[in-house]
C-alpha cells in the first residue's frame, strides 16, 4: 500500500484511529474508527482491510476491490485420542447403550423361552458366550425356537465382526479428538460450554452473526456479545489459542498470524461466515481516486498482494522450519489378539 500511496504523486501523512476499529455506525448516524476518520475529512483514505458494504458506501467511497475477505474460524489442531479407552472407540455411545440393552433383553427372553430351567445369570453367561463364538447349550429344540435362535446368532456374529474391523482400523491409524469443523458444529460446542469463540476487537463480526438467518449463527453471536469474547491483533494469537478456543478471523489473517503449513498446528473451518470484497475507503472529495484505482489495478494484475502475503506467511514460520530437527520415525508395534 505505501507504493500505491506514493504513486499518487502526493505527500502522504499516516494517522491512526483512537478507538482502533474498522468502523461501526452509531444510532445517531455517525461513524467511528477508520470509516469515521475518512467521512469527517480527517483522513483522505483509509487502509485497513475494509469490507465494502452498502451501508459504508453511504458515508465514504471505495476504491476498486483488491482482495476477497473470507471470514471463517480457526481452532487448534486436535491431539490423538486417549489409548486407554481405545476399546470403546469402534462404536458410538448410543450404539454401546443399545447393544447392552439388547443383550439384557435377549437374556431375559432366552431364559423364559429358549433355555431349560436356567437362572438369569446362567442365561446371561450363555448369551454372552455366544458373542465370543462359544456354543450355546441346554436349549429347547423346536422349529420356531430355532428361528429365534438363528436370528440372535446372526447378530452375535455380525456385531463382533464390525467391532474387530473398526478396532483394527483405529490401531492402524489412531483417531484424533473431535473439533468443530463448521459453524453449526461450533455453535453446538459453544452452547454446551466445551468451546469459547472470540471475534476480532473492533470488527462487525458479532453483528453479522446476529443478523444471519441460521439460528445457530444467531446463538453464537448472542453468546459472544453477552460474554464480550474478543481478541486483538496486537496479541500473539498462537499463545492465546488453546484446545477449547476458536477464533473468527479472515483466512488471509490466519496465514499472517499463524504462518503457513506444515509447521502450524491450527485447523481452518470448512465453511465461511461470509465472503466480502475489500477496498480502500476514500473521502468523497478525494482528488486522486482514478490514479489510486489505476495503481491498485496494476498491483492486482501483477499478483503483488498475494506474493506479499505468502512471503510474510513463510517468513513468520521460517524460524520454526530452521529449528526442526530430523528424527527417525518410531515404529509402534501393537501386539493385540482379537
């Protein structure tokens, strides 16, 4: 941007907003932040990744768009799931509950219908043994009982097979802790108290969330507003991002703040809060608008902005790349008999 400003052949003087915000409209019609400075004439142009909106264009003019602002959220890369409870991972909690209830129901049913003079414990042991491929005895042999018994044996063979297949897959490639991947999943995590979600200080992200048609978006915005969850770009974001925190931030800013893969441990969301074009805010009386647009057009066509962002993202993780030491991969052998 300094190149674009200098190319206007005018002397430039940089000023900053006292409230450090992009620009929000108050109930009396005035604006604060960068938009307020440009509208009042204190500044001729405003440069701060300002999204172009109809409301803002009533107060100021904008240059041609130079960047597509994609608002998403980022969370810390999940760690591996605990191995001590690995035997429960093949089935979900609901499946385990249904499976146990089914075994108990079959135990009671077989005690009264299939087995001869068997206690509840004895019937339970026979049913449990059939699951691990053990034969069943003391059975009343009639045609309709054979059908009932065959139906149960089919289940007793299928369920362990599915369990073994899934369990071996987990041992081969251990799973990771679940993290929100979409805004709907993030909303559920925030409502349950598992996650906190922060928005950028001075941005209009909370207002955008509350104005969305999707109910889960509105709920996130209300909770963030109620708890005043926000962060500042002056903070070191990798230090504040923990296992139970999500940040709503543009995808471009993610690269600037966290660096580029594979030396970062964050995960971007699969969807976006929205996509807006960004431009330079211009006072309606500014004289060099055409010259500024011409320079921005050249920068866009030359790909200079993308190169600048990629270079900065690379250099921000350069130290991590240089500090990486080669280590022989450990071969983990798991002796497990299924």
